[in-house]
């Protein structure tokens, strides 16, 4: 039987490796990848070329068009012409490039570059994605899904209120179907297309321009200094640093601008003086507005080095809601001086005139500086904008500032539209948490033959997890989210990006809280849709007659294979630091996407076969994927080392093997100790813990009391009968007491220097313990290692200092910190080989295994590194 199990285990591993290699083969770029829009190479001059349609196939988005104009307007668009009529141009509609109008990033952090055609009525006639950076649309979901999503817009109008989701006729909302598993991508795509179409529709007269009530100024005649104007908000600053555009960090900014409104008499006269203000007013027509801009510092010009008469100031824009305004030479006036006391010196200045009835000084607007950002890794350039907001102070307007109702952000609309489902999902998570929190009451109500007090909750959680969470709202967490959150924490945290998928957002709150309370087992064992499906299949196999074939891998083999998932996790994390796109491709080792988000029928056969093999093996081996492959489980297992509350053990567990024999997770070792990184919280051992007939030590004591006619009392918290009567000692019981203590994952450790420490002294010793890995005992036995560690610690500290002075990039300091963390594990293992067990405020320490120490150092240094990293970013000291 043992040989058969070993052969079965070897076959399982062989098949899993083979299918993963097949997946990697399919993950590699294929011959037809050149036709894909994923990271497609676009012409370098596409952003600036006048003849845009000479560079991209405009006819594909405007069928029937024979010719196209140069770029017109602001934001730019192209006119599409049919065959001439009576020798005159036959205007059919317009073509626009999304990134000319908006650059809203999708899930990858980069925009989906989209070409759109719109007829003279504002109706979409063609849509083509030129380039995207969404790995899920390369592997997880075919690009045809995005093509089909875009087709839903054909025939719809720019004025339509279109949202991803169900139509709501009573609110005038037209719904478009989402792409399963790419919710964020399509929500952003919807916003990009509707914003672009509306911007061009307003310019071309398809949609009436926005009319804002003109400002009614409250005039006091007060003359203000520069400091007063800045404090009031009548003068604002726009600062761009060199590192923000990919240049070396420098004390000299890339550009520093000050700007403000010149229409208000109090502001205009304070800045220009009375005569200059009157002269300016005499040059303005009705409904024209003047603003000033000065450059006080920087290496860049806001006028642009290529400006010529008749040209455009292409580095400056004013934006008010969806309207934007650029300036030509005819909109420019000289600014001869600023008379406000305390005004800074400047080396470039201008007064610009906004000639539009749509603009109003009473409403907020922003100044936008357009520049090139250089990617220091690749040398490629991309256009980006830097904005500074402006709104006249309330006291400068009659009746104060008008009420401005801004459109709700996309993620807000999603939360509102799915409020009922989100509420139900949240209630489900709360109920599962409460049920598990009362696990001891439930397990005491159960016994070895009747586990339904526990199983009614556990099986219900599985059923709802599979049906409602997995296939219903498709809220299957993934390792890609761990990697994305890690990168966002370090580089650019965007709340709106994560809030766009409310179910995943809420789920992760549940996961983070419960992992630190109970360990990963509550999520992995009760609420993970794929894990629940795998377990349910195992239970079905038991019921349909496969029980005699069902088995566990030999413990020795299991103890080796369980590390595979950790290797996979660390490999994905490492790869993500160099290429997030490649990491997401390799994350296809997760079968979640195929199972719940996309569907087996919608993917290439190897992906479906991979899922089927895993679920097929689940008929005879309990949760094979969860125990040996899942990188998400590995990521959650590491902080589970520090869970506050564990499952109970008694001293006799070191000799009794009843729980270990029935443990489906194989998480109980020979000493009766539970590895909470591997435990999936089935609670079978907790049922035995208080079962007087099934737990061997309790059964033995129960029989003794019955035989001797002694009263049988309740079982206490320690797992034994309440000792009303003394229990006679035996050689066996003494052996149990002197054996390993299974009530902790490893042997307890006493720290002599903290035994009597309290208050501030305890806090200081706690901080030192976390920051100082060296010890006197290790110094005498591992001196070379300790000295090398000190040198590396000094080097890592210097690296942080250099980073603070802008001499090291973010990638360099991450590499340094990772290197130090690896060495700290070795140093602590040689001297301070202990970790804290349970809540951090308790001095309950235990001996650390290698995995314990890796988990402790990784988690501790992640928190320290993130705190330092974010502090430097906040202070503007970190080179991106």
C-alpha cells in the first residue's frame, strides 16, 4: 500500500509539472502575436503628427471615408470625408485618438490606446484598440473579448448615459456587458470612450457647449500683497520636479509656475497696478477672461521652444470640467510686471486670453502643463500632464462659490449599482467569521460521529463560496492581486483602482483581518471558491464509492512537496519586480481564472485540461492544489505564523495520533503540533479535543471513572475532565508530561532580559529586539557571520541615506533591502532563534524554524521598508 501511494504521488507530481509546462508554452509569445494590440509598437510621432491618419488605419473606424484632414481643434480630432459632392468636401464625421483627450490608466497602470470614429450625429461608427498593456487580455481572456465589448458601442451616441452593467431605463442608463475577469479594464474603457466622444462632440457642435453662469464679483477695493494673494488662493503654484519627468533628481525644478485670475478687480489691480489693469480690461471683449502665468524657476519653458507666430502654446492648457482651452499667439499679451509687494522674480511671463462663453471665473478650473516623461529604463518618451487647481475664494464672489455637483467616480457608481449584492456578500463574510469565532461551542456540540453542528456552517460556506462568490459575483482572490497591491504600496497607490472591484476589495479586508486573527485556514478552508470546489469534489468522491481509492500522500513526501507553493510565490514576487506583465503570465499556474472568471469553454484547451486534472485528482487526494501549488495560499501562510488565536492542543497530543490520522491537511506533526501555515481549519481535531468517546486520553479517563464509580464532570478549557478527583500518575502519563509540548507550534523560549520588563522599558527592549538581530551567544560561535552582517547592515543603512538624498532609485533600495533581509534570516537563526507566538503585546516566544524566521523577517522588513519607502516618497526624496 505504501509503495502504491508513493507511485501515485510521483504520478501526481509528474502530471502537474507536465501540464504547467504546457501552460508556459501557451504563455509564450506565438507567431500570431504580431497582430495583437498587447504592447504593440506605435509610431513615435503619433502623438504630434498633423496627419494622424497617415500613421494609423482611420478607415477601419470610419467605413466609407475616402480621405481625412489633419488634426484640428483642442483636444485634437480628425475630420473624415466621403466622395466630394459638387466639388466640395463631403464631411461624414470625425476620428479621435483617446490619448489625445484623456489618458486614464487601466488595471496595468497604462491607458488603453483607442481609435474611434463618430458620425455627424455623435454616433459611434467604429472602434479599434491600437495598444493596451493588460496581460489578462493576452492570456486570461482573448483580445476578441475586448473587441466584442467595444462593438456594443456601435450605433450608440456620445450623449447616451452608458455604464458597464445592467440597463436602468428609469434612470436613462444604457448598460453594456462587462468582460468576466476584466472589470476594471472595461470600466476604464467605457470612461475613456465616453469622455473622448463628448469632448469632440462639444467642439464640433454636435452637443451644445456647456454654459456656466458668469462670475459676479464682490469688490472691496482692498490691495493685497503677494503673500495675501497666495494665502487667499488667488495665486496658485504648479511645480514639476525633474524626477517626475524621468530626469536626474536636482535641487533646480523642471519648472515652477505661478498663475492666477486677472478678471477680478481686487486681484487684477493688486497684481498689475490700476493703470495696467485698466489697459488690460480695455483689450478684453465681453465674455473674455484673462489669466497670468509666470515662471519663477526651472530648466523648462512653458511657452515652448518651437513656438512661432501663428503657432500654438502647446505646453499650457486650461481645463474646466470636460472643456479645455489652448492658446495661440493671438491669445497672448505681454506681462510687463507684477506690482504686488513680495512678488517673486521671474524669467518668463505671459497673459493669456480665454475666448469662450463656456468659461466662468466663478467655477473651479485647473492649469495643465504638458511635458515629455522619459522612462529611464527604456529611454522611451511619453506625454504626461501636471495639473494645479484654481478656484476664486468665496469672499471674492457675490453669494460665495456656486454649488458644484461633480459626477460620481466610476467606482462610486459601481458600489451604488451593486449595493444589494455587496451587502449580502459582506453579511456572508461577517456570519462566517462569527460562526468560526464560536468554533469551540460548535465543536463541543459535535462528536466524532456527528459533526453537523460544525459542518452545517462549513458546508454552507462552501456552497455559497462556490455558487455565489465564485460563479456568481466572480470574487475569487488571486496572487496577482497580492503582487499588484505590493507594487502599488511601493510605487503608486490608487484607491479608485482597487475600489473598482468592490467584491474583491471587501474580500481582502476579510482575508487580512482573519489571517492575523486565526491564520489562513478560515479563508483557504472555508471561503476560497476554488478550495471549496476542490474539497466538495473530494466529498462527492467519497459518497459515490471512491472512498477506498482516496488517500493522502505519505507524510514524508508531503513535508517536501508543501514547499513548492512557497517557491512558486517567491519566484512570482521576484519576477514581478522586473516585469509585472511576465509575473501575471506566470500566475496562470492559478486555475482560478479559467474556472470562475473566464470559463473553461472560453479558453485554449491546455488551460481547461489543467483545471480538469487538478479537480480530477481532487476526487482521490484532498485539496492537492491548495496543499502543494497555490501561491496565494503561500502568501497568506507566511503572516499566519503570527496569528493571534490557534487551535487547542493538550499535553497528551504528543503521544496520541488520533487527530493526525484524520487531518486532511496533514498539518499535525509527530509531536501532535499543528502547523498553522498548513492548517485549513476543518476543525475535526477540535471536535476530538472534547469528545470523551473518540479522544483516546479522554476515553481512557472516562472509562476509569466509570469503572471506579467516580463522577464524570464536564471537560475544561485544557481539554481534560475537570479534576474534581486526583488522577493517579502512571509511567505513561509521566512520559507524556516530559515529552514535547504540542500546545505551541514549537518549544517555548524564555527571554531573560524581558522577564520583569514593563512600560517604557518593555517597549524599548521590544524595538531593540526587532531592529538588532545580533546576539552575544552567536558572536562567540558565528563571529564571521555576525561581522559580515554588521557590514551589510551598515551598507543597507547607507543605501537608505543615499536614497533620501536622491542618489539611489527605488529599484536599487528594494534590492538592497531584500539582500539585507536574506542575511538577517541567517544572523537570527545563528543567535536569536525565536519568534513571538500570539498577539504582539504578549511575551510568549517559541523556537523558530527556518520557515518561521523567513516569515518573521520578511513581514517585519516589509513593514519597515514600506514605512521608509512611503516616507521618502511623501517628502519627495525618492527617485522613481
